[in-house]
C-alpha cells in the first residue's frame, strides 16, 4: 500500500488497483513470512512504459522500502497489446483506455473500478517464441478458461513487458545467464466475473496445464486474484483503506441483519 500512496505523486498516474490472491485472509497485516505472490498491484499511467520509472524515481525506491528482505517483488512496466474477445465492446473495455477516458477533469478521479467479488487470473511468463505470443489465447490457455467458465468469462488483456525492476528480476538466474533483463516478457489479466474461488483456482490449473503443454511453464507465475482497493489520484490515504473497508463491510452486514430482523 505504501507503493500505491507514493505512486499517486507520479505526474502520469491515473489509478491503481490493489489485488489480493484468492484465499488470502481479508485485512491481514502484511507479514514478511507470507508465501510469494499474495498481493498484486495493477497501476495505470498515462505515459510510455519505457518512461514510467525515469519520470518518477521515487516509484522504484518506494518498492524497496515496502518490501524488506526476504520479501521479493517485480515491477513490470508494460503496455496493452491485445484483447480477447475481439469486438468493439471488448476493445472499449481495456483497462487503460477506460481509466484514461473516465478521469474527471476537476477531481482527477477515475470511474474505473474492479471489485472484491469478481476474480481475475494474472499470468506472467517468459515467451521467447513470437508465434506463442501471437497465438496467446490458445498457447496461454485463455481459450480453455473461456470454455470452462462460459458466460462468466469477461475479458482478457495481453500486456507486453517493456521494462522490469526488482529482486525477482535481478535474482533470476536463468534470465541473467541468457543476458536478458527480465524473467517475464508478457502478462495477461483475465477477468472471470463473480465466480466461486474454487472455479477461479480451476481456471488457474487450466492455464498452468496449457503452459506446460507448450513448454513455456518454467518461471511462470499464475494466480487468481480479487481487487481489494481501487485507488484514485485523490482520496483516502492508502494506509487507511483496509480499516475503511472493514468499517464499510460491518455497516453492510449490520444493515443486512436489520433487514433480516436478526436484531
């Protein structure tokens, strides 16, 4: 959350969408002993991905401060390069476009909002074969996920990584041996809609099986997440968001209990 708060000062910041891995206890305090990949932040900037870090150096420094050893992280600066399914409605639904066009000129607030009821799969991998990336819906298992979830499947967006920083990048032995700068070349964000956690985890398995079959599973990161916080340019300080959400949740539960005449 510290990184999200610092990122708000980036001159090209639009919005951030902080995700928790499906199965992570709500409102749990960050613990350095947590397993990897429990949290994922999807931040949107109105700038070329190659310039995101150079235009605001505090962004990378904040990540180091927020992730003391032995925590590891990767900061991937990427651009949206494809969307599935390909139709006018889907293209209009890509996150960067929606966020940029929905910013209020006065408040600088974006109207884009993910939520903690809808699940999403995030796939980060290294794809050296151009044909694999071109046919990503099949090779990355997204088509199989759509077939299983049917009408629940919402949208998948392919991102191409332009820059990568952080311990997960610097300490990736395979990438360093090959002289590459990153263990990840592509990231897919696939929205699954309001599905049970078990269905989201089944979708993760489908993607993992597809990557294994294609021989591109090594080093990949595939998890199901839910968006916990949507963070606009202005508003409640990020550090206070978990408590604010807990208060709101209790209000909603109390209101529902009143409606049910439980007290």
